[in-house]
C-alpha cells in the first residue's frame, strides 16, 4: 500500500512524502500497525507488521506501486481536476487513483498487474456503476510484453473481458499520462496437411493478433460512457467506463 494513516492525527499520508519521524502509522483498512518501507531502490510503501491478517496491500508488486505512483503524480499536477486521491476508500472498493473533473465526472483508475478473476472485476465494476463512478481498468504495457510489438499474444481471461467491455480495445498504461489502446484481432493457426486432412487455417481460441493503436493521453483524450449489460462469451454488467475519443468516432 502506498498510503496509511498517521496515528497522531488520523490524517492520510503518502509513503513517498512520509518519513520515519511521522510514525506511528496505521493501515487505513484494518487499523493495525504498518511500517514505512523507504529506500533507494524500491518504491516507498507501507507494510503490515506480522502477523498479517489484512488483505489490503498484500501481494502488491513493485511494478504496481511504480504505476500507481507515476499516474498519481502526473494527475495530481493537473489544474483541471478538482480532486485527486490515491487509494481512496469507498468501503467495498478502493481504486488505485480517484479523481473528479471540473465538470463533475468521478473517475476511478484501477491498475491491473497480477491475475484477477472475472467475478472480482465484474463485481467491482458493477459497484463503481452504483456509485456513479466511471472506471478505467489499465494493465501495464511493459508487464504485458506488448511493447515488443509481438504478432501473437495470449491474453488472460480478464484482458478478454476488458476487450469486450471497452468495445474492442484494452487500455495499457505506458508512462505518465500516456495510454496505448490495443485491439485483439483473430490469430490464424495453420493446420499442417497430412494424409488425414489439414492444409488450412483456423482461428485460434488461445492466441490473438494484438494491434497497438496510437497513444492517447489520459484524461484529455477520454470521455465518460455508460454502457448497458452484455452477455457475450463472458458477462459485462451495467458499467460506467472511460473511452478514448477515437473509439467514439469509430463507433
């Protein structure tokens, strides 16, 4: 976790701006003691003191912390936002970054690095919709390996869900406010010809051909969109999502 509460005043503090002189710290989720981890090599963060019974912050990778820090620092410097907060609690959900625009649009950014079940991502997306918050789920372009311009890719189940929910594209975070939309086209597998048949191409169920589109900048190149529920191969609930402007013009 990148934020915690100072026990002396119950104020939220970001690890990058905290010092050990600010202790003691408490987890904003469970209230138990956490310690500041701050060094030259890793992203500053807070960690629970053992024994750990709280799931908040557990299993968070260094890449996830780096993404959250970079996105938050870039967004919080914008004058067009009236509010910007890291790890803001909405009881059931706690987005990595939450902000509100001058026009009153509430947005949650969820950085996705590790594997996530479809049930979890559907539940969180549906809850954001009830709260009136538009959500943008963003995997890391570097972690995915797609920045290497591969012609074949095996997306995870939740990436396929994102592709369906965001109308045929997945938004991969690159750096700062730069986001790379990626389309998944069918990948054709060649079935070798034998005495029993073959000699033709068929659409792969596992692999896709990733098409990296032009970079867009968040939030300037995005618009809020409400989409109804959809039962495709996987279920998309009623959702409030952010789509890039080019996506709107192509639909």
